[in-house]
């Protein structure tokens, strides 16, 4: 950007992001359970009581209620305000990194989607098709319109992004008799490739693999896992691609030298 946004614009971006984060919480809870994201309206997961609008203000309502339902006093997970705050900060970071532009919009929407997918995979170890397939189409469309990469690079990134984990699954199955990755990872990596292109997709894959290896090793050392302990690789991919989307200009080429 030529100049920093005014404070009011930053506050607005934070507020809009937090509202989107509230919707991401709906996706994280309902999509893996096969529930509609439209009906019923927001309600307490413990007692089912509808949540009134003044108890549904992102971050602030959770703090005002002490993290509990107004009706039954059941505990409401701190994940809700954390996701809302994270989505708000991602919006601010996209504004500062890309400005008001198509690349900024693409980076932000995919970062929001990755935030939801990463948390879904962390809890359920699935990456829902209803979120990964549209993400592939979104990346291809944005690249066609002048997004983060070119259409040719987007297409190549999506193809290779899908092919690499698919090959890993097949070879791992032949060698060890189990699947080393899930097919959801294949579709998610295709989406990552469609958004960031071939080179950055491969680097996201490498960073995610390193993160997964470090976490797996830590679990083994702590006596809480083994070489066969399943890990939510989609969560590592989500973290890696979010970081990659927000790296300052010039950092990516310097990392590749």
C-alpha cells in the first residue's frame, strides 16, 4: 500500500472480520455434523435456547456473559471469541498487506476458509468437500480476474497440489498398508495451489510437513503418541498457508534463495 489506512478503516476491518468469524464458528460446529448453516438460528449447544442478538455480538458478548449461556449457565467454549478475534486480525492484516484489492480479497477469504478448515480438521480430522471444492473454484476464478497468481500458474498449482498428496497416499498404502494422508488433504492442497500457484503451494506443503513432523516427534517424546498416531495434516496446511499469504513483500523470494 502507498500509505497506511486510517485508524477508523482498521477498526472497521477488525469489526467486519469479527462478524465473519462468528459465521466461521457456525461452519466449524455445523458443517462436520451435517447440519444446516442457516437453520436453526444461533442457539446454546447445551440447552438449545436461542441466542438473542445482544448476546451474539462477536467477542464482547462472550466476555460480558463470562463465557456462559445466559439461560442455563452452561459453558461456552473460548474457541468462539478466539476465532472471532483471529478473523478480525486476519482482515486487518490483509488490509495492511494487500490494501483494498482483488489479491487482498482473495487472500483474506482463503485465510478465513483455511482458519475454519484447520479447526475442523483438528477436531474431526476431516476436510469437508463442501468447503474444499468451492475453494478450488474460487482460486481459479480469482486468478482469471487478476488475483494472487496467473490463471496458468493457478491451474498448474491445483493439479500438482492434488497430485503430490494423492501419490503419497497410494505409495504409503502400498508400503505400510495404511493411508498416510486423507483425500481431504488432496482437495485442500488443490485449493491452495489454485490460490497461491505451483511454487508457493509446494513450499506450503513442505512447511506443513515439517510442522507435522515436529508435532509428531513431540508427541512421541512425551509418550502421548507413536509413529502411527494420526495427525490433522489439514491443520498444519492451514497454518502454513495463512502465514504464507501474509508474508511481507520480498520475503518469499528471499526464502527461496
